[in-house]
C-alpha cells in the first residue's frame, strides 16, 4: 500500500515565508539534525497504527526508524538498497488536524529530545500513510486488508478500550459501542480494530499481531478481551477466530511526551531552517518492553526495546511508581498553583513526598522481581525535575477518574489489607477530589479535564465546601471506588481528614505535614 500524500500542498508554509519540511527539502536540513539513514519515499508500509498522537510519534515511530536503520546495517540490505518494509500507516480516529498537517509534510516531522544538556533534533520518516478514519473508512479497510501489514499497534488511551471497570468486559451499554453496531463503519478503536480483523478473516488471510502500547495493566489481555466481546455482539465465528488466531502481546512503554507547544514549533523551525507544524518534544529517556510473539517484526531490540516472557513486573513498577506518582504530584501540584510537573517538583517538600509515596507505599505492593526499585524511583525524580520539557499537569490529570483505580486505589487496598500506612496515597486521592471542586489553594479555577467532568463538578458543588460531604458524594461513584472502600468507615474518616487538611493548610502545608509524619493518626 503506497503512501497517499498531496503534493500540491507541500512546500511553503501558510504563516511564514519559510519552506515547509518535505521530502524534496530534506537536503536543505543542517547537518546537526539527525535525518533518516534511508530514503523515506522508498519505505513500504508493514505496520498499521491506531492513534496518531504525540506519544506514538515520539516513541514507536522513532524506534521503528532506528530499527530500520539497524536492519540496513546488515550486508544483505546494503546489497538490495531498499529499506525493510516497516513503514507505518498512521490512523487518527478523533481529529484530522495532525494527519492533515503531516500529509502536507510528506509524513515527516521532528522529534526534539530535551534534556539538561540541551536539545537534539531528529527528523522521522517512518509514517508512509496517513488516514483520518471517520472520513476515509474505505482506505482504512484497505490498509487492514493489505497483506504487507503484519503488525497493528494501538495508542488510544485507557478510555478508548470501552471497558466496564466493574466486570473487566466490554461495556456494551456505552453509547459509542451501540452506535458502532449500527453504523456501516465503526468509530471506536475497538470497533475499528474488530472491523479490520474481519477483513482479514473474510479474505482468508493470516491476522496481524496486535500490540497495545497504552498505559493499561495487562494491556494485551484487555485488548484481546474487548475485541472478542465486541465481535461476539455481531458474529460468533469471527469472535472464535480472533480468540484462536490473533496474538495480543502485552507491552510496557515509557517516555514523557508533553503536548506540543508554540515553542516546540519555533525550535523545530529554527533547527531545520524549514517549517514543521507538528513537531513533538520528549525527554531523552525511553523504554519499550514487549512480550515474546511469533512472526516478523522490526529490529526494535536494536533500538533499545526488550523482549521478555512476561511484562508484569515492568508494567507494575511503572504503573505504581511512575503513573501513580505522576497522578499524585499532578493533583497536589494543581492545588499549589503549578502548571507543569517540573514546577511541582520544585515546590519545597514535593520531592520528599514523591519519594516517600513511591518507596514506602507503592514499592511494597509490587510483585517480586530483580528490579532495583529504589534506583528506579530516584531516576523518576530526576526525570520529573527535567525543566527542559513542559509536561503539563492538566494532561497528567486528564481522565483521572479512569486512572485512579489502577494507579492509586489498587495499591491502597493492598497496603490497608497488610496494615501498612497509606498517608501519601490518601493525600493524593483527597487532592484529586479537591481538583474536581475546581479551585486551587488561592481560589483560582482549575481546569476540569475528566470525561466524568459534569458529574464530578456537580457533586463537588453540592458539597458546598464541606470535606465530609465532598468525600461522601464522590465515594458514591462505584466505577471509581468500588463497593468496598465506601463501606469502610475508617477509610472514609481518613479521607475526610486528608481533604480537611488540604483545605486548611493548602497543598504545600499538607505535603510538609505528610512528609513529617504528622497526618492521619487513625490510619
């Protein structure tokens, strides 16, 4: 399947008299910028990706480029002269903005790796097809039916899996799922994926390997279960084929990739001498752990990926320490009036709080492994303090109601059952509740960034500032807190104490008291 770009719109940018990044202008890029060591125009697709966001472009697409280059270093490919067929057809399910902009740049874009020692720019050329699914459903089906597509990767965020948190199965009652069952072309990620797998099934083709790259425990198993459940709503034979033939390896991905800013665009343009409308910035660190699977794949291991029999230990440490710590710092930082993770980590006491949260409360809940968790926690602190990237707290807090159960509450339950203290976790949950109320410690508004925003804001408003009332109203959401925590009077009382402390002392004072061990006597 060849890439479909629009050559008539490639060239000069609309907002400045600077040529736009394109294949024809790669020769004009300064030597300081790292370019693909192959001709992107000659790269044939072998991967279909659902979710053309910043994380994919700064992680899997970049590592795929490095994997292709590693493969080209082999003598056999030097003789053939053609890059291995691992180009990516990137699909957006939500908005055409990114795919349209990338199409105007022949699929090229810049990754700015920002670290304490400076910024390194790389042009990525692995995106060889771009599809906005709602407007081009037939092109998407054609991509799925292309026998050259051997791997499908997915980054659609946790909410995109349409999972019922109470059962762990597909939430068939969701409006989006019901609409998918009536439309000729589905819109949800699960519907699109099952529709694509149906094309392979009907054509008698072998299925692709499906790799979830979302921050979700056992993401491969969850994605497999959702696809089977969705298929069963329409065709039992298709569901059985998916269950029997499609591989869904779990993966763990890690890289901090903030939302792109005007500064990123200015820096990319200054470095390239060409306009790049859709650069991405990222920290230097990146990690990709993939469960073993059968079938061809790029040389991702040569780009730093690691293949393992079971990703559980890796995903648990990342989910509990990095994702849980991020959410805790983001909620407390938002109350303190901060806007980025680095800003929050610069607040006195926040580094000590984060380290205590990770080592005292999250570490004991991890499965046995040979990981050096103490070293990992300190590495995380260094990454979070990297002021070269602006990782916005609102983005970390986004859809916190979906993140809370796995990133904070799961470990809290384990610790309470073991009789271990959970003061740091309680403070983080209380901070999330006060963020739902919509005001920081100085009374300034906090953006509501949750898919349950209207529900949360309404309940917080009904509480009228009363900490006990706020806790009662928000604990009455079983999709977040289940049935066990709201029924525990000791937990309820401790959480009310945490909310009251934040209201009285502010985030800075509450964090200082928590680190000093002067909070929540009843826990």
